[in-house]
């Protein structure tokens, strides 16, 4: 693909156009399966460009598995689904070393975690030990089994689901693991017209079965690398930092967002701007990503919980009171 030359350290106009075009093709393809959730799909594409992981927190039956499969098929990537249960062992997801009698040597049998798109279904039903095995894969993009490290393929995306209603028999995700998820998304129920459209589409066959790749994984990785050159004004960058730091001083929170949250907000805002066809980030991009990047990294104080306050509500107040940078 030919791109227009640009100044060193800046994203080229050709790459901006390629990112926007790829996002539009992915969006149109996935919307053949996921009805009426364009913004959720756009946010999932943001995570793809940032090579980050997604926590889908919603009730059963809203399309979490379908979204993961549609993303994998649109990229032509291999897909694995892991059903997390209390008796699931770390080796069940990472793989094992076994003795191959034919070859007379030990060989590695890879587990379902060795894939490009992994759906970790009901992740909070797994024990902390199994969750820790997933944590290494998410953070380091590698697996270590009996001292032998195996690099995971790229792109590597974990879409984990958890049901926020049913808590019996679950193990809450530790803060360290929640912090590794780039975004937390909620799909939600479709409206009446959307639900009717779902029934009409599934009347004869499942559109997921005929979904074809619209962008190669290698091209996605190239665009993700090019995204590092997208310009962010110093004032806009400082605005992102101030939003995150405000959560650490607000008495409503026992634990504020970490510097990893600042980095996540910065990266996702760049991807959101590029998907929108811009080679620069606006404060509105920061505002758009904050509700999906920050809340799952915060812990409410006991007083806030007693008063029935919600994390999203308090974060919205913070966004309102932090001054927005304006062009001189």
C-alpha cells in the first residue's frame, strides 16, 4: 500500500486514511452480526489497534461471544473459547509438556490460550491460580510452562466476560488483573427494532457463518505500529494526566487509577482519533475514552458505597470539573 510522505515523527495522511478505512470495513462487517451496537464495536476496534484486552461485563445472552467470534473472523485470526470453571487448572489453558514415546523426547502440547483471539468466558469463576496464568499471558504476551517460555502469536487479544449479577461461586478479579484490561465494555440489551432485526437475520441462517476477513492481521499490526506516530499536543496529554490524578485525590475513592490508566487513556485516545480520520487528538477523544478506561481501575471508599454512589457517576463529575485545555 502506498502512503503519502509526512514529516518525521508524525503519522502520515496515508496511514490515517488506512486506519479509518480499515475501521469502517471492520465495523460494517461486524455489524452484519452485531445489531445496533456501533459504538461498542468501535471501542473494540480501538482495543485492537492498541493491542489491548477487553473485559465484557454484562448479563448472559447479549452477544459477548458473538462479538469475539466476529472480530476473529473479520481479521482472519484463529479463535479459541475457554469456559472458566472452579476446577479449571492453569495447565488446562496454557498447555503441558508430555513425553512423546514415538520421538523419545518431551514435547509441548499447547493449550487454548495459544491463539490470536481468546474468549475467556466467565473469567471470575476460575480460581486465583488459573487467573494468574492468564495474567502473565495478557501482560507479557508469553506463557511459561515448567520453566520453558513460549511467545504468543500476534495480534493477541483476550476478551473476558463476567456476569455482574450472579456472584455465587465466583472469585473476584484481583486489582492487578483488572488493571491489565485496556477497556471495560457493556453491550447491553438491543432496542425493540434491533431485537426484531436480530430475529429476522437469524430466521434462515446465522450471518456469522458467512463472515469473511476484511483486513489481514499483518496489516492491523502495521497500522497499530504506525499509530505510535499520531500527534498529541502537550496540553491534551496533560489533560489526560490530570483526569487520572484527580481520581487519586477524590475522597470518594479508596484507590485511584494507576499510571497504567494514564497510559491506557493516552493510547486509546490516539486510536479513537485515528478511527475518526484525524491525525491529532482532541480533548473530546480523552472524554470519550475515560468512561471505558478508568472505572474498572477504581475502588470506592466505604462511605461512598454506604451512600449508594456509583463509580461512573463520580468519574463523570471529575470529567466536568477538570478544566479542558483550549487553543490559544
